[in-house]
């Protein structure tokens, strides 16, 4: 694979809090790193938290984009290439890169690895995938099985990964009743995955008809429009005792509805990274034995290969989640459309 000297990349500009498409030198892989030619990068709500100043701002010139797929180009020195990859092989890139040695990694909680927390490509410390090429530690890449489209596979590494890990934390299995509040990218992935895992019923809540229609297509048994219906009474009509699991996917969770519709002894899942505060009456929490579970990302070494297998076998179809594909020149418009709730999931196509 021929490597260009300069590449196009979308650089974060702190003065405007926008992305600027620029030419930069092609990054070269150092020790233990691999150069990836980027195929597609997802347009994720977490990026909006960065662009809209709700998280620690990255340095000027930083490259966002943490939901990435592409092709292996070349390994740097001292790589172990644990997957036996060759140049041209398609991979997804994980934004959680565990050290494999710390307390949390050893105990199987690699999504809370302190080392990983300081180097998340496209979020913190390492440049991400909004570029034609990117360099990541070789432990960040996972081979895409044959037959799975390299572009659509990008959404495995954030939307599906986040939803899958959250559902696992709540032990979602056949017969578990589930309410998903907010069916954007992660919420829709949760609906589809819960369906694959045997949850029933699966009730999707949103205020956008387009999102509810897609949720039905992906396996929601019921949908509730929180503008035209009172969501609490609609959910209680379907589940008089409440839901075993309520997944609050909103970027600014408050858990108000979740508290009203979770079953006694049930679980509330939270994965949104907004700046909202959550207030809960302590008595209500105690008297009803409600479990509130925060879940960050996924455990890449376990969850990513499982998700890729689910996708390769057709049990989930990530392509159905993708509603928009943008060129790199349209990247700021892509984020504006995300702000306005126009996407299910959108990709920027780089290669
Ligand atoms: Zn994301
Ligand atoms: Zn670790």
C-alpha cells in the first residue's frame, strides 16, 4: 500500500470550536503502533460534548473521531501483531486501549483502566480518526471478519460497543423487560442488541417519530412518543410492575422517567457523558432496591470480537443504523445535523 506524504485531516480549532479540514504530514507508527488508512469515522454525541465545551477542551489541532474502521497499512517497530494482520486487512479501532496489566485490566474491567483513560484516540491524548490516516497502538485494532462491510463496521467501536457492554452489565437475557429512553445511535443499537439477546418486551421512547420508526424496524416491540403520550402511563400500561431494566441513553441523563418506570429491584443504566446532574430521593432508591449502573464504553478484548461475530453472522445488522454518510468537507454540517437530531448514526467517509 503506497503511503502519501501528506494527508487530509479535520483539525479541532479552539478559537471557533469547529473542525477545519487541513493538510498535515502523514503520521508514522512508532514502537508498538500501527498505521491505519481510515475508511469511515462515526459522528458521535460524545464529540458534541467536546465541541460544545462540556468536556475538557482538546488542544488546538487535535483530531477527533473515536468510532473508526479502516485498513492496516504498516506496523511500527517492536509490534507483536497478535491478530496476525497483514497490510490491507480491514479492522475496527477501539477507543479504549487497556494496558492489560493494571488492577482493573486483571479483574476484567478494562474499560476502567487508568492507563486507557489517558489515551483515548479522538477523545483524549491521542489523535482520532477524522483523517485519511491515523496511528494507534496495535492493541487498539481488531480484525473485521470476511463478509462484513468495512465502512459500516465502524459503528461497532462506539455505538454498539457502548450499548452491548451496558446491556451486559444489567444481565439482559431472554425474558428481561427493557425500556430504552432516547433512541439515537446508542439507543437504537441497544434495541437491536437486546432483541438479539432475547429481551421482551422492548419499549423505545423518544420525541422523534423518525427515531421511533427505526426502533421498530430494529426490534422494539413497542414505541412511545414522549410528546404525544404520557410516557409513564404508556409504559405502565404495557408493564404494570415496571421494567426490569431501563436504559437512559440521553446525553444529559436526569433519570426522572427511569425512576418512575423501573421495576422494584430493577436496574437503571446510564452511559451518556453530558454535564447534567442526577438527583434521586434516597428513600425511593432504598425502599425499591433500585440499582443505578454507570457504564463506560466497552471491554474491547471481549466485547469487540463478540460484536463483530454477531454482525458477521447477521444477528445484528449495523448497516441499518447508518442513516447518513458525509464527505470530509461536510464534517461540520454533520455535527450540526447531529445537534438537530437528524441522524440515526452518521459516518464520515475518508477512504
Ligand atoms: Zn462515541
Ligand atoms: Zn489497565
